[in-house]
């Protein structure tokens, strides 16, 4: 799993940061990419990466402000032009279906795939055998969602040497053992799964939050997360102003991570008032509350290391 930040700015694009978009790359886990928000020119940002639009199977929108959705019509069209024919699911607050369908209708855009919309739903919004996504409303000036993405525990790992030593032949019996099932050999010997397997890795938990002032809902979504992606539109000196606009300061974001017991805080949605050289100042303020904090930049990519449960930044950035 990788987190690829396509846009990390707030409100409008700047020379240093594009508007909000984040790719959760699940290529190893499910051969797909999930996109969170799709601000203006997201498809342009994608051109500078190895990400393929046809691999995007789900888009999660946090709220209906333009810096989070104005890139959707163009992205959906390009996905069609570039050979995307698999269905796409879009999750988000009320209005996202109308916004997309109106743009496609007025521009007379015909897609080569179906879109399935899921609006205004808190709690579990998606679940299959490998993943679960939960949503909750945050505290912005319009309805804004946060998402908690949990990878379910991975299957047990088969210890081939032990299985072979106990006489298990190659074939479907090995698969049964890996699923956690006991088997009986032709000679009547029972092989217990726990004797020839070790527990699989624990799955990851990532919280990706929309625009919000400090709220306990953010903490709840982020409990014991391996990473939180949290907006930090304002600095410590303008914390009260942040509340007035329904946003968070770097201190608010750090407070959420600290109270949730989260490991890594990725702070994004940085106001254009801050220049690239201000990132160090923002990081210093936030790390006084939560030490494991990164002010992310556009195109930064972080790789999840399940063995050590740590994050490694892609060297190309």
C-alpha cells in the first residue's frame, strides 16, 4: 500500500501546491487505486506519476467545495478515453451524484463504464473480504466526511517445510491449511493448521479526513491508526481564525493524532499564504504536540512497511 499525494493545497492552486487529491494505491492488495477527493487539474497531476486512471476503482469525496471536486468531470472523461471500462464507485455527501451527472449531461460526455453512487451514508460505506471503509461527518461549514480505511487481517502464512515434513502433499490440502482449516491425510493422520502456519500480518488502518475544525469525530475515526491525513490550513498563530472558517490549524491536527494514539500524521491542505520555506515552521509547531508528523508536498509518496509498521518515503520524491 502506498499513499500518493497529488494535491496538498487549500482553496485554490498555487505554484507549489495543487488542490486536494490523494491516491491510496492498493495495487498489491487488490490491483486497484482508490482516489480521495479530486480537485481541479487532478488528471494533470496524474500525468507526472505512474498512476493509471483505469486502475481507479473507487473515488471517495469528502465534501462539495470546489477545491475537492472540480477535477472530477475531466478525470471521469479521461478515464473513459484511456480504456477504462470497469465500473467505478463514487462515495460522498449529498449532491455528488447530481454534480457528476449534470456535468456529463451538459457536456454531452458518454462514458464507457457505469458509475455507482453512494451518498450521505455514515458508518460502514464499503466492505469486502479484504477491506472495510467507515465514514463519519466532521465539523466544516458544509457537510464534510472523514474516512477510516481498515485492511482486514491477512491470511495465515503456510510453513512449507513443516507441512512437507508431516507428509502433506502438494495440492489443494495446502490451501485448506493456509485458510486455517485442519485436514485429514489419506492415512487418517490429522494435520492441524496451527501446527504448519504462522499468523498473517495485521492489516493497516489509515484515516483520511475532509476539511474540518477540531472535532471528536476526527479522533474516533483515527483511533490507533497507522496514519492520519489531516488538514492543516492554518498555523498556530491563527488557530482561532481557523475555527471561524471551519478549518484546523497544525496544532488541531496534531491534537487529533495525539488523542487518537495514531502513529504518523500527514498534514496537508496547506494554505497558499505559506511558502515552501514555511513547511519547517509548521512542522515544528505540530511536532511539539505529535512528534511523528510530516508536512506533505505534491507528488510525495509514502510506502507502508507491514513488517515494521512504519512508513518509507519513495526515493524519487
